[in-house]
């Protein structure tokens, strides 16, 4: 029991749609990128794929028989369009305070993002909680993107955490599936636009509206149990 008590404990946070209100801007950016390459993909289908890495998203929406020579251009076009909205990005209510509260409770706070490094720098500036963040991942840290678990494994490795002493906070079914592969429990947030039913069906252990809701219920949540676990 003494060894358990001394174990390093942490929380991994997805960023887009979980801490920053950016999912719908990503959806529009992808939709426009597809249109520019003459692919008419419904916006609703794009939104449901948000949370996947760009490579997985393109394959998911266009299929395996697509012209894969377009993949890199689609990803670059999405990134260019999305970057025009960087000045408009806002964090969700309570995002900064949630990260600070977790760090104050001796949880190692890690951003498990598959954003590019320039995007991640912008997102961290929007959240404004760098003093609480012990580590962060970007797309360059994993060969495969979500729903593959590579980004989460990279987050564990870079922070010295283990899956059994960690909880993941995300907003998409792809987040939940990635964490499940590593047996990391997931807290789902609804602020990214995915329904409670979908998150629960994917395996989320509990659901909150947004970062503020999780913060207000921190000590009775799965994070609270991790904090107080002997």
C-alpha cells in the first residue's frame, strides 16, 4: 500500500474540444479543404470525425480507395484555413482553473494533443495555464494518430506516468477508444459536441458538461478518487 501511495499520479488532457472551443472551426476548415479538392463531404460527417488525427480523418471520410496523393495537401490546406481563426480561439469556461487545480492537488498535468507544434503553442497560449502543465505532446510525437493510442502512450512516456495511475479527459469517441487501448479510464466532456450517449457507449467512465462542471465536482469525480487513493 505504501508503494501505491507514493506512485506518481497524473491526468492527460485532450486539448481541441476539451479545453479549447475549436472543434467546429476544425470541422469547417476540413470541409473547406475537401471542397477545394473537389470532395463534397457533409459537414455533419466531418464533425463526427473530429478528434481523429488528420491522416485517419481523411481515410475515414474518403475511404481506402481514395487518391492518397492528395492526403498531404488536404492536411496542409486544413491547417492553413484553421490558422486564420487562431486569433478567435477561446478556452472553455474553467479550463485554466481546472488545470491549476489538478496541479495543486499534486497531479501531473499533461496535454495529450495531436495538434502540430505551431498549433499547440497557440492552444497553450489560449489556455494560459503553463505553470500547471508538466508536459505536452504534438503530432510529431507519434507515428499513428487517434484513435490509435500512440499519442497517449507518448504522453505517459514523456511525463513518467503509468496507465494505472492516470486518467484521461477528452471530448470525442476517438479519445475514449485511444485511452481504452491503454486501459486508461476516460472522463468525457460534452463541450466538444459529442453526445453523452455516444461517449458512454464508447466507454467513458463519467461525463461532465465542460471543464467548469468537472472542476466544480473535482473531489467527487474519478479525478478526486485518484487524488485521494491510498
